[in-house]
């Protein structure tokens, strides 16, 4: 993802998150949060496009603790048209997961909203486990 993609990513997120989860996601999805995430972790900001048209994105970051190892988190992902571009979101999530592991992260968190069957299935296929908080899946390196 490039900096010039941020506005288009933001608008896609507004459309996707509002229609999927109402105000729950929408309240945290704002231009400032997106810009800070991109500035802080550009290597974890991925986009899929075709003929200069944004098809989808996946965004993540790192939680840095003073007494614990860094943990990655997969925060937002969306695809413009799920029916037409089936599989692109899963590919973006897989690429982000690969980049995080290649960066040495041994723990990766993935917040999940109930009803997001694509994300739930992807997490299960990639070895993420449920935590005491059902809304967060966690992956540990062996």
C-alpha cells in the first residue's frame, strides 16, 4: 500500500464497516487512526488492486510491551465486492500473516466480530486459537 492509497482505503472501509457492523467498527475507523497505523507500520499495510482500482486491503500493527515480546495484530481487512472478488481477502490476510511471521513476531492477535465467517474460517485454517475473549483469536509460534 502506498500513501496515495489511504483516502481510497478509508472510503472503502467506511462503506464496508458501516454496512457490516454498524457503528461498532465505524467509530474506530477514522482517517487519523488509519494514517497513524500506516505511518507506524507501513510494512503491515497491504492492498490488492487491479488496473489501478483498489479491490481490498489488510492492515495490522505491533503491540510493544516493556516486559513481553512484541505481538502482531491484524486489525482491519475488507474487500470491495465479496462475491466478485472471492478469495482476495483471504490472500491479503495470508500475506499479512506471512510478513508478520517473517518479521519475527511469535504471537499474532486477530480481533473477530461475530458473523465474520470469512475471518473466522481463515483464522481456524491458519492455527489461530480462541482466547478467553471470544472476540480475539491468537496464534503462537511453536
